[in-house]
C-alpha cells in the first residue's frame, strides 16, 4: 500500500521519488494522518465539483466561469493563456 501511495504522488508534476516517499511517510505518520484525510477530502470534492467553463475551458464550479459571466467583459477581446493556472 505504501508503494502505491508513493507511485501516486510521483504522478504529480515536479514530484520525484524522494519527495514522493517523504510525503507518503509524512501522511502515514501520526502527525500527518489528519492532514492526509483533509487532503483526500479536498481532492475528492474538487474532482467531483470542478469542471471546465463551456466558453473558455478554464476551471470552474459553474457552467461558465466568473470571467465569462462578467457583464463588463469585452467579448470582442481575446486573451490566450497556456493553462488555467495562468488565469489565477
């Protein structure tokens, strides 16, 4: 089970084998268990509730994001970004 957790953490960007191992052991330790449960709940909720805006494809919990819903937004202008992180 520990190897499975380490492998899952290694799948995250910029997480190498040593970092994944440290995170796994921290989450499984006495002080990390509550944090691990909180992390699990946050990830599960985000996966369930967050999707893509139907207009611009950024992340949102609504059908359209707050930027596309903004009435002051100039719909004739286009802003191109590489990823949703660039918008945040």
